[in-house]
């Protein structure tokens, strides 16, 4: 039965080629716009979640108080002694590490020289993040002050396809470093991205100021991994007064904030999260739904506008015994077939649009066809669009009177159906 309905649906679509092509093109463009926005939403929402234990990773933040005790502002950079203090004083802290800002630094190998985004970090950073090591040991890659960890693309840029491990590179025309590890390039949606990671000890060897164990500076990031059973709210209560115990004049408090939430919920008011990029995400979700609905409305209008051309076809089918349910199935199947081809068109459009889209927004979105999320997204769009776009035309067309269909005496300018179509047209604008 399904096979027969499928053949009939295909023949009907081929019979009305112009309407079918317009529907596929219009719906395809609408779906492609929707997919681009949803891919962006997925990209932004998955920041740092590619790390296996992202749920236990936190960033130390500081609330600075004014003279009246109110929160003046919240900052994400902390003292260089905080990481060690957290690890030694609080049993709930499994690991902690310091990390610097990313700066472009020169790296040379023979005649090859490149400027790379580089960070200094404690060796324990490798216990917080499960970087994928292609060569070298994650357990000791940053133990030696004269070592450096490179990303795969940088290693290829400097050494080609040759083994980069244990090769010597010149850092900032100051010191020679040995490549102690090569890791896979980090996804672009990583908060603390880098191309080169160097030991904190090297930072201290090249500069005097990081050596000072001061509670009054706020120059570095402190990242923390809590034990699985730890309660971050209880932990934050314990952290109150930590800075004052070490610096009596300080008017500030430390608290831990989930790293996976920092990108979208990174704005603070009075020491509390107050949104951030999440508001942009909500806007984009609304836009994607709106665009898809407009495309569906356009599909509905074109399908119902074509009703008069199909009136005799419907009348003949009803005369030979076709039930309204079977007609609903047929027209619904036609809508799903058109939606399926529209999705194929939209995927092609998205693939061609992504380089421009990424360039404009400064991001790196790719469609991962091996990801279940990709197929669930496409399936969800297919079902949602097929039902929304196909329901009304299927019900409307199957409800046409048999006698009037055969005589083709419908007055399409009167009745509820026209009013509904007018409402849809107004809704589009």
C-alpha cells in the first residue's frame, strides 16, 4: 500500500513540475537558513563540552567589593598563588592550574618561523584537560622548563610530516625548547585555545614578576577540577574570606564557576550570572523557527493555490472509492517527499555557505556527518516541516466535495479556506 501511494505521490509531483520545483526551492532556502542558525546555536552551546570531564571543571572568579560591601564587578583573572592555595587547603579540589592569556609568540625551526597563539601553564593543566596526544607523554610533557607542546597543524607547519617529538625550536629568539608533545588541534569552540603551550617554570625563568607570591595582583586564570562528589555551592561558601586571610586589606572573594557555562553565561551583575551570549542564542533560535515557519506558510499557500488544478483528480479518486483518510495520506506523503528533497537542497546550500558564514562570524563550523546529532537535527527538521507544511494542504484537498470536484465548480474566493490562506499570507509579512 505504501509503495503504491509512494508511486502515485511521485507521479503527482512530476505532473505539476513547476509547483513542485518552486516548493522545493522555497522550502530548501528556508530550511538552509534555519540549519545555519541551528548549527551556530549548537556550536556556541557546546563550548568546552568536548572535554570528557567538563562537568567537573571550574574557573576561579573574583568578586571585587566597594566600600559599602556591594559587588563592584566580577573578574576572571586571579592571583598567581591561588591555584596552589586551593589545592593545598581544600580537599574537594582534585587539581588546579594557572594559565596565562594567549599572546602571539615567535617560534622558529631552521628557516621556518611562525607567530603562534601561546600560553604558559602549570604542568597540572594536562590533568584538567584530556588533550589528545599524538606523540609525547601527557603525564610529563610540561615538567621540563625547556619543553613545549605544539598542536598538530603547527608541528606540520614547522617540520612537515617528519616526527616533531624531541625536535628543537627557538622561542622568541631567547631560548631553545624541545618539543615534548604534539596534540590534536583544539576545536575552535574552546575557551582557552592555543597553538603552543609552554611550562609555567619557563615563564618564571624569562620574567621576574611571576615569581612573586602576591595576593594583590589579578593577572592569571586559575582553573580547578573538583572531585566528582563535591558540591560547588558548599565549596564557594568555604572560599569566602580566603583572600582576606592572606591579605587583610583585600575587599574581594573567590568563587568557582562552571567552565562549560562561562561562554554563554559569562556576564555578572552584583556577583551573580546575568546572561551573556545566551541572549543571542535565544534570538537565533527564535529566528530559525520564524524562518522555517515562513517557509512552511509559503509551501501551504502554493499547495492550496494549486487545489483548483487538482480538483478533478480528487473527484475521480473519491468516485472510485478513495477515502478521505487515504487522500490525506497521499497528499501528506507528497509533502514529505518535497520536504525530503528540500532538505537535500538545503544541505548543499549550507555546505557552500559555511565558508562565508564562518568567515563573517570568525568561527569554525563544520557539518559532522558521523555525529548522531547531525542526523537527529535533519530528521527533526524533516518531521517538523513535513507535518507543519503538509497537514493543512492534505486536510484541505482531501475535504473537497466529490461532485463539485468533478464539475470543477468550486468558488475558491469564498469560505474559511480562503480566510485561512489570507491569514497565512498576512502572517508571512
